[in-house]
């Protein structure tokens, strides 16, 4: 389980940012939302010591989100909005050959985290394009087939893109890409590209 202190700090910072944005925005031009996405598999890009092959797809993962958006002045007829989004995510379990003191060792890798991002959206009718940039508190864990395990906590950058479609005034269909770097012990770093689909509800 994630260490409570960084989690609480990230949560309080997120709430403060959302509250500040809400206070500054006109209530008729701002909205809060929550959502959930499921990722069937996540691809990984390895950077392992000793040339070890660590690339394996992970099984099911996903994320839950919550945020607040405020409208910006339109540009060339395109409606823009910006805001803050909080995301909690869990990446699927992946099998790999992992670096060890006596050479590559079979095992599994997994990761979970909580992050906060700045969101910028452009609306073209019912279709919305979104970008996300921020930071996450991440925990990467290695479980070796022989029985040993290790974990590492880290602050990592978050990048994301999304294509969203408004199904109704409140419901939105989401297709997202998230770039999630993961740091492990034993000189292992992996970048996970998580592709997910889901829905969000606007209040």
C-alpha cells in the first residue's frame, strides 16, 4: 500500500488546486467530473541494466479520475477549457526477465500510483481533445519467481492525451493514452504506455 504521507500530501494539494480554480471560475462556465477507465493491457518500454530484456505486456489495469474544468475564451471558434485532474491508477502485472546480481532472473513487475495533472481541452462540437501534464507518486514492485521481492517509491512525470465524445449533457466516452514512468530497485526503469477506455460524469 502507498505510504500515507505522500498520498495525503498529493490529495490535499489536489483539493487546494481544484478549490482555487473553482473560486476563480464563473459557476456557469465551470464543471466538476469523475470517471473511470479500464486498460486491457499496457505496453512497456524497458531500460534495464546489463542488456536484460524486460519488455512484456501487462495484464488488466486502469484508473479513476476526478477533476474540475473552467472555460477559457474561444480561439477561432474552438471552445477551450483548463483545469486540474487527480488520478489514481494501477498497472497490470507483467512478466519479465529482470536484472539480478547473478544475472537475469524471471519474475513479475507491477505499479500503482496517484497523480495530479493540469488539463487543457479543445472542443469541436461533441468531440473533445485533451492533454494532461503533471506528476505522480508511484510505487514499483518486483516479485522474483524464486521468492524475493523489492519495491521503490518515486515522484515521476505524467503525460497524457485523450479523445473524448459527449454522449449527453452529463456523460462522456473517453479514450486515453497515459505515459507512466516506473522506477524499481535493482537498476530497473520502465516506461509504461497505458491505453484505456471508459466514461466520465459531469456534474
